[in-house]
C-alpha cells in the first residue's frame, strides 16, 4: 500500500481529499476562470494562457494521489495532463513533462537521438521531436528526466542513440551528450545492461559486476535527493498540513527508475547484488530501522508496483 | 518603478461577507491584519507604522506566516509565477487565479472573494518603506524566499487603497463564478504610467 512517509494517514487523508478536489475543479475550469479574471481578448484566449496552469494543477493532483494510496486516481490525473499537452502544439519546455507523464502510463517510447529527443506515443505512434539546438538550456536541464523516461519506456536499450560512438558530431550534439552524461540518472545505466567507456559512449559488452554495484549506489543516493525535497516541503508546517506543497511530492525521475526496474523484470537480479545485502532490514519492511531515504525507497518501489499493475492490464 | 496587477483571495467568514467586500471596493480598500488591529487615531498612524515595517517582519510574514498572520503589517497578494519544476525540469505555470482562488475558497471548501488590483513595485528590496509593494516572487531580489516561489507572492504594505482595486469576483466552493462587482471609482494604472502623450 503506497503511502508517502511523513504523511500520517489519519492526519492527511482529509487534507488530501480537499486538495485533490480543488485541483481537479481548477484544472477543469481553468479556461473560464482565467478568462473571467483577465477580460481576455480573443487573441489572448487563442494563446491558451490557461493551459499550462491547468497542466500544473493536474500534475500536482497526480502527485498527491500517488502519495496517498490513490494510484488509480493519480493515473487518471496523469492521463488528463498528458492529453491536454498532447492536444496542443508542443514546445520544448513541456517536452520533458510529456516524456515523464507518458512513461508513467507506459507504452510510449522516449528516444535520446543524436539530433534531438523523440517521443512516440501510442496508439497512433504520434511523434514529437526537437533538435538539441532548439532546446538548448531547457532540454539540457531536463536531461536526467529524459534519461529516466527513456529507461522506463519501451525498448529502453535502443533509446540511447545519443550515446553511440560517432566519428563526427555537431557541437549541439556534443553538448547534449555532456549534459546527459552529467545527469545523476545516467549513472544507473549499468543496472540496465548498458556499459559505457571512459568517453561516456555505450559499449557493446555487458557491464561488469563492479560497475553495477556503483550504479546501484548511485540509484540509492538519489533517494537522499528526494528526502531533501520532502524536508523542504515540511519546513513550512502550515502549508504542509494542507498539502499546499512548495516542492513536488513525488520525485518523478526516481519513480520512473523504479518503474524501469520493474518493467524490465530486473528485480530478482537487482536485489541479489551484494550491496543490497546491507539493506535487508529495509526490504523486510522494518521501517523503524530505516532513515527517510530508505523508507522512500520502499514507498517508490510499492508505488511502481501499483502503477505497473494498473497500466499493464 | 513597476506597476503590477495582482489578485488577493479572501474567504467568506463571520467578519467578511458581501457587504465588507463591496465596502473594500468602494472606499475601505484592503488592510493588513496589523492595521485592522489598530485603535489609534489617524494622527498617530505614521508613528505607529514606522517601526513595524522591517526586513525581519517581512521574513516572518513570508517564512513564518503561521505565527505572524495575526499582526503582520504586510498583505500577501499574488501575481502568479513560472517555475522550473525541480524534478521534471519542465516549466510549470502557477497562475495568480489559482493561488487567489485557493485562499479565497480555502481549497474549495467555502465561498470566497478574489480582488483584482494594481500596486507599485520597487525594482529593489525595501521592506521598511511604505507606499509600494515588495515583489517577493522575484528570486533575483529575494533569494531567501525561494521556498515559497510557487505562490507568486507580491507583499503589499499596510493597505491597498480602494481606487487601485478594479473589481471583486465572488466564487462558490465549487469555483463557480457567482458575481462580479466593479469599482466605479477605480483609477487605472495608465494614469501614472510613463507613457507621455503629446502636448
């Protein structure tokens, strides 16, 4: 039963319901509300000023639902958010969000191609593509998210063409490759049977056991990042009680990595790695012995399981 | 100086209903809790207000509102904001209307009022000086408030005059727009803009 640590069920159930209802109502009525407030002209209405606020509200609602054992509703909010973005002309700033949302729902494919990221979404295999040049700093900032989305996608091992060795690459491609290499999520690639050489290009042989152990440690350390984000949220006690969060409740790239492990059926092998022997108490659900990062690991693992069960039907 | 449109959401409650909302529009304006608590006469206003405006007080208002709410000289308005979501690293737009409605209806639990107004904003922080608002959402100026960026806060000081308030919109708990009252004495910000007409 995935329930976010630090949210006492008795204390937050009601706040979650209130918050979800508000965000749901706002997202559905965003167009009328913002038009009413701004006396918008037809030109401005055409620019859909209400769209991104509506998507932000739905994403936040999905986070709260996922955090409070309401996976089915969370997935519905995710679908609603994705359909709003997909029905409009996509821009670079929403591409990372589209990749994340579609990867959560499954069946899509995020590809880090040499020329730019590509997103394919069924059933029409609708395709969105940008060039690394067009995306520039926004896309590079989103590198970690794109890596996680690519790993959680269909055919993950074919989604990293950017990291294939080429004799010559353009400057933008090189910069994109560096950004992807620097992303924390990229350090987990060996867990998915992708090894890299010293230059960061993919190798054809399988990663060594030592590389997988390092990758596992990188994966675990990402949960400290998540813990820091939650501590930030909690620091404002008034708003935390109302779940008016200042930072995201769910670490989406990390959730995608958990989903990737599950979808690629790596779990039995993954948890046999020597490093995980040290974490036996965590996997035996002895929460009282685990720090926040450890408990978040358990939470995301069970959330990924719940999402996978619902999306693979 | 900049002129910034803002919204403020106030829930319907015992001491604030349709009458108080239209009074705010027509002559009272909107006041901070500190000002509402004062019983002194107008001649003492300046000396009483002088020490309450400070960096410390603004920090308390933004970072510790739970404790400061009852007697803060600042008033939270919202102008919305665009934020780079730190985990998805994608743009999220948190509209002023959403924040104002959230406060006005207590998250969809009651009827409430959303006021639309303009304030003058200083390009640099000056929490001690009355007369203009602080753009707290501007992280280039107020890095210490980055925790609370999503609400797009602009902190007005002491009060906002009625003539700067354009209208009040009334919403029910389902966020359905019920009514709008427009201020007949509203002065548009163009009156003080730096666009000079020909002689």
